[in-house]
């Protein structure tokens, strides 16, 4: 296939590109705006065509989509904390950008896959969300992602555009920008920085190794029914506090680094996805959380050249604003 992968220089997008090149031999065009979390280094050594542009740019999208068999949209502002502080970028990318892509896909007559998130469902105390669960987002991030999902669904119902939606649970693995829980804690532990845990740390997340999600997206792209959404959840749930303590063990850090900080506004307590629908397409998660976390810690330990430029750049100012303290050199 020839795929237009939007946001393909980001964490999940670049891992998806690697899986498609390695396992399927696809021809891939990556369109990416290269914001702070999108990095050309994530595509190093990969045979892809690269277009430096945002999905809200109609001209760039129209050129990039030529000859494509399908569009896979990873392009997103992804961090809830940033959406609380600066929601405007989330509205632009998720609403306007998704609309531009859908219009281009409609004109080109190609299949469209929207990469979404479990956060569109909100929080659940018991059980798991299914694709029939109502959308109840609780942050500007999840609300704009839910809006994008509804826009995608409307293009199927109104224009018969062959769309599918993939909603993933919390992804982790190599090349994740260190504002997210797992890479943040790994790098802080390696440097002897405090490990800031929101609230009581008992928020529960459903953890999904990034290559498992990439394969799930591929299954939905190939076999998913047009107009449908598919949940892709991980095999294990774990409270954030336990994740941090396991990272302390794996890095050999001192547990005294664990620091409780004020919880963020509207923090969802628990996410859980039921994945029966995507399993019916032949997908199963292959990586258990304990194994995937160990591999992820080892990757960051072995790839300092990837993350050292991040910790020495604008990330330092963001971290100080967010947590009220500076990180070490």
C-alpha cells in the first residue's frame, strides 16, 4: 500500500511507520509539522517520503495525498496538561486539521483512519468501555479528540467516505516525548530528579505497548468495517504509583525521589478499554506491561543521544512551569 501517515514523526506515528515498513513493505509518505514532540530523528534510517507541513494546510495535504491508498491520521496535540494551559492549539489541530484531511480524502476517494484515544470516554470506576459507550471527555485534549471522532463519523454518514476510528489506551515504549508519565519518570530517575506524582498516584491506566497499538491500527485499516470505531486496549491495568515504583526498581533510583504534587484539574481516575471488537479482526496484544516497561527503561538507558537534546532545550522551561522546580543537567 501507499500510505499517507500524518503525524508520522511523533511517538506513535513513527512506531507505526517502522512496523509498516518492516512487516508489510508499504510505501509511506509522512506529513508532519514537527512541533516539539515531532522529530525527524524518529524516522532516522527509514525509507519514507517526508512533507514538512501541518494537517491544517490544505495545499500541503492535497499534494501529499496524491497516489495514496489510505490516510492514517496520528497528527495531534497529545498532552492533557498542555491542553489545560493552552487549549487553542488543540482546537486547531484536532478540529480544523481533521476537517482538512477529511476533505482531501473525500476528494481523493481514499480510505481514512483516525487515531483516537480512550480519553474520549472519560473515566470509568468499574468494567471497561465499549465502542457503544457514550463520549464524555473531561479535558480540552479529550474534548477536541472526541469532536474529531464525531467529524470523522459524519463524513462516513454524509459523504460515504470509508472511515474507521481506532481508540487506543495509554501507549508507552521507545521514542515517547518525556512529558508523559513513563519517560518523564525514567529520565528523572536516571538523573536523580524528583519523581512528581499527581495527587495520591492511584489513578489507574490501561497500558499498551506502542508496537501492539501499531499492529492494531494495521488490523483495523485492513479489516475494519467502514463507519465503525474500534477500541485497542492493553493487556494490563496499573495505578500510576505502582508504575513509578517499578521504574525506581528498574533504574536503581532512590525511592526518596518519589514526590507527591498537587493533582491536575479534572484528572480522570480510571481508563479501561474492552477490545473484543478488534480481537475479532485477529489482533491480540503481545507484550505484557511488566516486560514492555523493562524494555522501555532499557531503551532510554541505551539511547541518551535521542533524549539529551530534549532535556537541554525548551523542555526545561516547560518542566519548571509545570512542576515548579528545575531538572538537573
